[in-house]
C-alpha cells in the first residue's frame, strides 16, 4: 500500500509537469461506482480531433493510477468506464474533499499529448463504523451526576455530507450523550451521567451507541457501551433479625449448635467480608458458656447448661465488614434454657384381686393403681392406659389414682387369663413411659352345656350282629373345667313294642360308647329311634341330648322260596298240555319269594336243565315259561324242565323247581294269556255237562268254606306264619287223595283260574296249610313285589263246591 501511494504521487507530479509543458488541462467529473461500459465523454469532439485519423495516429490513453479504470474507443473517440471505480480506494486520504483521476491522451504523427483530469464524485456507499464493537467503561457508584466520559468516535470513508453527522444513545435512566465537533470537523460523543449509580441495584448497564451519516438515504453503525459499576463500601452488614430468642434444652452436649447468625453485606469483595464478635455488653458468663465463630457467626454450646442454675443468657453480636472504612451491624440474642424430661413416670399397684370367677359382675373393681412423675409442667403430667382389646377400663378415682374395673362380660372358655399391662406416659418431648404387667386368672363356673359334634346320628348295623358289639362312640364335649366338664351318658328310656331301649342297647356312661345287647334280624326289626343324654357333674348339672337313628342293614340270609307252581318238598310238578299248543303259549309260571330287602330279594329265573332248548323259553324276570314253537311228531311226549330262582345278594342264594310236562293228543285248545276271547269259552268248550254240574257243586261248598274260614280267622290273635298277612287268602277243602303239587287234566278248574288271573295281570299262589289238608290261593297284582302287596290289591277267588 505504501508503494502504491508513492507511485500515485510520482505520477501526479509527472502529470503536473507535463501539463505545464503541454498547456491546459481538460476537466471531467463522474460519480463513483458507475457501471462498466458507461461513456464519460467524447474526447474527439472535446479535443477537436478527426475521428477517422484516430486509429492511424495510434491514439492511446495513459492513466496515472495502479489500475486502468478508463479507456478510449479509437473508432468513436469516446472515453468509457472499463472497471467500476471506488472513490475511497483511489483517494485514501481525506485531506481534500475532491478526488481526481488524471489521464494522458497521446497521438502520433504528429505527436500531441492532452492532459485530462476526471473528478470522481463521492456517493454515500459506506456506513459509519466504530473501531470496536463494544466499548467498556468502569464507573464508580460514588461518581457524581454530570460527569463526562469520552466515547470512541465512528469512522465513515465517505466525505462531505456523507460522513458522520451525529450520534444517538439508547434510552437510559442514568446516561445520555452530547455530540462534539473536532477541529478537523470530526464528530464524536461524550457520555454524561444523569443520575448517581447504585451497584447493589444494577451492577452493569448495557447501552447502544448509534453513529448516523448525512447521506441520502442516511446510513448508520452501532456499538455496545457496557458500563460496569464499581463498588464502594456503602452498605453495612445486616442480620435477618436484629432481636432473636432461642431455646435450648438443658444438658445439651458441648458443640451443639444454638443459632447460625449469618449476616449479609450487599457490597462485594472485601467490602462484603464479615467478621463476628461479642460486644462489650455481653457478660463473661455468657461468653464462657457459648462460643461465637468469628468467620461463620455460628453460636455453639461451650459449657454445661443447667436449667436449675441459669435459665436465660443475653448477648449482643457485632458483624463488621472489611472495607476501607469498616461498617458494622448488631444483633441482640436471648437464649432460653428449657427443662429436659429426664425423669420417668412411676406406677404403684395398690391392690389387685386375682383370681376371680368368670361370671363376675360388670364395673367390679379389680385393681387400684397410683401414678407419679418428678418432672414439672408437661413433663410431669402423666396418662395411664391399658390395652384397648381387653374387657377392662380405667376409672380415675382421685388425683393420680385409678381403678381398673370390668367393662365387658368375661368368658374363661375363650380367654382363661389376662396379662394386663398398665402403661404410664408423661407429656414431655420426647415422652417417657413405664409399664407394669399383672396376670388376672379366671375361675370356671358351670355355664356351658355338653355339646355333641352332631345333632343327629345315623348308625347302620348289619343284621345278625354279635351281641355286645360296639356300634358307635357318641362323645360330647364340655369346655368347662374339672367337675363341670365330667360327663355321664344315658339312654333316654323309650318302649317299642313293649320292649325298652335299655334292653336292646347299652351305653358306657363314661365315654359314650354305644353297644348292641342282642342280635338283630332285618326281617323282624328294621330301625330304632331314641335319644341319648350327656350330663355334666356341675352344680347345678347341665345336659343336652342327641337323636340316634339305628338302621338295620339287611344281609342275604334268606334263600328264595318257590311258591308257584306249588309242590310238596322234593316233589316234581307235573303238568299236562295239549300237543296242539300254539307258539308263544304260556305253559307255566314260576314264582319265588325272598323275605330279604328289596336289593337282595330281586329274583331272576333261568333254566338249569331243559329237554329241548328250542321248544321252551323262560322270562328271567317274571318266570313265565312259553312255547317257542309248536310241537312236532318228532318231539318226545315227556319234557323235563328244571328252573332255578336266584336272588341278587352277595353271595347269591337260589331255589329250584322241577316241572314235568306231558303232551296229550286232545282237541282241547291251549290257553294263551294273549287271547282276547272270553275265559268261559276257552275253558268249557269241550267239557261235558257232568263236569259243569260237578264244578257248580264244588263252588257252593267253597263258598261255605270261605265263610267258616273268615269266622275262624277273626277269632285268632295272630296270623299263621304259613300265610303272609299281606294277601287275601281263602281256605278250601280239597280231596286229600289228589296231590297238591300236580296239575292234572281233571284239575282243569284250577288251571283255568290260573290262566284267567294271569291274563288280568295277577299272580296265583297256592300254599299248603300246616295240616296239609287245606291250601291257600292268593291273587297278587303282577309287577309288584310281595312286600308291596296290600289287601286292597288282592282279588277274592271263587271256588266251586
């Protein structure tokens, strides 16, 4: 840059010499920043040159500058802009407001030199700029109002009216500015303090200084003005409270913190460093008892505190800063020593009644207790209590005397004894307490009846049991104690059929074991219902009873008895049937009875032996024997059937009957229970008149016999064992020469009667009387068991004489 300046000066000097030699200088003016190619002037015209000869005379342009900003067009003689011109780059000094660009136009043949001076006019193309973006000022808060502070001025490369014209300051309560003009016309600003500063309120002030030039439009530049307010020691140390009252417990350990004073100073640096000390008004006793930390202001315990010796300590603490002229603050402190709760309350049991009976009355006094505490105030006030979950309560009888009374009913069976804890607590902080435990024992009274686990017992006993066998143990429980829980068991007397329960059963009076005194037979006795009583030995005794239901369980101890077809013991039942009997005809019906229970007496029938298995079928449930087909000439005349009747017991019992069938060549039609024709037609179609007369005579004799039998039956106290009481029985005289176990052809009446009753859905049973000269004919509805047959269900059969 320095060499360029010297080069420009040299060219200007040379240009001035040449101008002096050549004569006059042609002046032109142009604004800076004009665009390239713009025409400044026509040199040919202004210099009176022939345009056509410019090229021949080798017209050229020399510029006394470091760049070729302008050039001449040899064809037209026009001076035009080659490169955009910046006035501030060409004229680096602001000693003169004018800026020129000097040129030489040289022509040959003949040689001529023209001096041209182009004035570059300034444009406002530069904004004012500050040398620094931020201007820092340190001003003491003690500076008086009106004080001036010089600020750095702004610089604008433009000249004249385009240079810096004025300054503006952002709005401030404390500052404003005043614009000054220097000897060289430079504008600068002074910062003026309008109001005294306070660092504690605002330690830093941020301002904006703006420089504005005079161009159109005006341009501006800004800089930050940062004012740092310097501290002066103008604030004394201050305590949060000037008067403090502090409480501390006696016997507090040495080093315990009493209070932290913590004074503050709004100044900074050494002006805010604080030291603490006692004033002259603080007594030596206080200074010996408490220690003051000069750096932190903490007051701690230094000596032994005793409430009884000294209760109040007064002190004054001074806080001083370390400024050049030190400032101070004061705080008055009153320390109150509080009494410490260092004595436990005491309990004294004056009287205690134990044991007591469980039926003790409510509000009865059990114990008398007194309490005390050596402390004073709240530390000496005590409260006595017992557990809330106990049936007792405390009742204050006099000052610090209490009575323990019964508040709820007692029950020894639930809680036999109580551990009662008396707890006394004072109202100190923290509270102290003491306790005393006493055991209250309850005596039993007979207030509970014996209790059986069940209110009803059902005991099943297998028949044919051994006498003296244990049936069950009926044990009751009594929650009372000693003789009140000793139980004795009885059977409450009850007669059944003139028989006392004590003759059938026995109970151990000590343990409740129930025994059978006899062997039971299900077929005779099926159940018993009686009561057993349990009685304690208290005074008065209490008792309860339980119902016992004895059920005799059946055993399969009775074999089935074949009652139809009836036959003498060990004999064979003989039957005669026509060979023309149809398929499906009823040949015979085997009926067996079993006196066991329903389950054991369920009877099924099956063939044990059969001559021809293809000829006959046996219904396993009702015992009906029917033909499976018609007889052929190949079938033997005699057929032998052995039927077994088996019950449902475990093990099963059975009885057999042998039936001998003889087929006859006769026109008599087989009678089927499935026919719908009248009974009289089936029976009497082939019987001669003599047989009809005989049967009528027999029927008459039978009627007389029935009447006589009814009279005899009414006179007897008990029915015969051979005839079950559930049937309507008719006794008839029969010819003893005819075997009762055989149905022959001249016994057609009984055969027809059997078929007729069977067709009606009933069974016909014949049984001999003990003498063997009579028999019983019973009609039972089919489909019902023997035990279910009632008198109303039986039919009365008419017998011929």
